[in-house]
C-alpha cells in the first residue's frame, strides 16, 4: 500500500546492551551470553500513526515488518462510561481486541493474538517463505496464525493440546497451507510446545519463537500504542491477564519507546498483571520475591491447567526470569502480579457484557476481576488513568448467524512421543 514503508531498525541484547543488525530471523543474540531477550531499536524515534485502513500497520513505524498483509485490524481504545461508573473510576480506558463492529473492532478471530500474527508473518522475508512456520499454542494464538496464514498463503504448522481444539473455529474454511498436530488428551500448552520442538528438528520448519520474536512482542505492543495515542498520554495503570507474560513485556517496551518519543509523558505504567487460580506459577514466584520460577510438578500443573477457565493462561515455562522478561518489567514499573478465581472471572465477564454490551473471554475476565479486587483493596487511585487490555471478546457477535468451520488435527501424538516418528510424520504433511 502506498502509505507503507518499512522502518529501519537494529537489534539490541537487553541484558548486555550490545547492538547488531537483524540478518533475517534472529531470536537471540548470535554472540550468546546469559539468557536475554533481544529488542528492536527503531530509526523513527517519534511514531507517526497511519490511517485506519492500514489496520495494525498504522503502527508500522514501530513494527519489524517488510510488508503489509491483507485483513488486519488494529486494537480499538475507548473511554468507558458504564463500567467505569460501576467501578468508581474517573478515567477507565478499554483497549478492545476482538469483534465489535459498533466500535470499529473487527478482529475475525476475536483475539489480540491477531496483533502478533500480522506482525510476525509480515517479518518473514522472501528467502524464508520456502520454510514452514511452526507455532505452538493453547488455542487463541493458533486461531490467529491460522487465519492470517490461510488468507496470505503462508505455510503453517500448528501444535495445540487436544483438549483445546474447540478454540480452533473459523468463519470460513482454511487454506490447505495450514496443518494442525495435537498433544493427546491430558496434555497442556507445554506438551504442545514440546511436540513443536520435535518437529523443528527437521530443516523444513522455522520456529516462530514466541516471546523471543521481536515481531510478536511489538505486534502486541500496539495495544499500548492504541491506548496512548487515543488518550494523548501514557496510562498510569495497565491491567492484563497473562499466560506467558509476553503481552505485558510488550507493554513495558512500548512504554519505554513512548517516553523516548517525548510527546506522551515520561512516566512508566504500573503493570498489574494476573493469573487464573490455581494455575499461578508466576504469581507464586513473584510473591516469593523469586526471579526463578518455583518447582511445579508436571502432573499437578496439567491438573491445574485443566481446572482453569482461561486455558490460554496455562504456560508452564513462561519468559519470566529471562533478561528483559516479565520479572524485569515488573521491577522497572513497580508492578504486581495478582490472581483471580474462575468464579470471580465469570462474574467479571457478566459485568462487562452488561455494561459494555459485548462478551469477553475468560482471560480478560481474569484481568477485570483483578482490577475489581485491586480497587476494593485500595491499590488503584480512582482519579488516575487505567488501561484495561481486553485481550479477546465479541465471539457471540462474530459467530451469530454464521457457519463455523473447525480445524481438525492431521496427527495426534502421545505426551512423550518418539522424536523420529514425529519428525517423519510431520514432515510428510508438507
């Protein structure tokens, strides 16, 4: 599109500060060292927001992309009236990622994972398109990548727990370039990651990279760019539910860029992130003041993951301790990790639909429940600007009157599969 031009950027090791060029699909500092995220430093220090018809690429100044893909939508931010009044907040801003045409929100997969997919896939270079992109997911991420890759003819292998296949619904059939494998019933997101890692032993495949991929984080960071450019200043509080914490890391990084921009304030949002009880590994580590995650029995983790409503929040190995990860983000922003129950999230979801007129997923239900609890505990100044990142919603609107198409797995593997069998069978799918 005529309004788009790729932004020049360099990469930086967050821990050491070393800067280097992006040679194509770097997920780590090629010189190694202690585990650390890498970060994009964009040539444009002040963001110039594009037009609405550019979708998520209206924020392309701060996205590591070389092209625009069709079909994207940017997050939508608005000032809440009814929910804010119920909560007693003067300045509650909702950043909505999902489907609600009344406010201009048109994400067909109803999830902010679209922000990741449109950024990651647009980072792919021409010499990488002969590779099959591999994405492990608990559900929403898989749906988003499947939609984007199908619409743009990008080969994709998804790995998802068999228990979470209900999340893989679509409003139109998918292109045959998208294939799905699953970790057998009883497995969780970590099992899906393990399965995808085995497939990646074949040189036919390319690892998406998760939190290590700058495109994933900077795509998710558009939620904060949406909020800040709409409000005119950086919010004071940021509320979001977390499974990996990647969205909160992205929010922190966007905050730092906005400070450097110089037009939106010089303060850091207080990151207030939350997990779904009883699956709360990061919450427990944070409350123990531990940078390292605490021991978590695999079988108990699977049981806990199965018991929570917000299945997408069930990452056993999140980027919490890594340099530039969630622990560092929380320390730098004087943030906190909260926790809420299924029951509290269900009540919060009901309240949101009653006041804001649209359904939301269980994960943002956890975020809202945590906001409600924080207000009751006196941890939120009602006069300050609060950003609530609604990471998914509008499924009822999106599915109404439409036929659904569900993606079925081509292969289902045991939780401890033979590596050679996985490589051979998965490679044969493409």
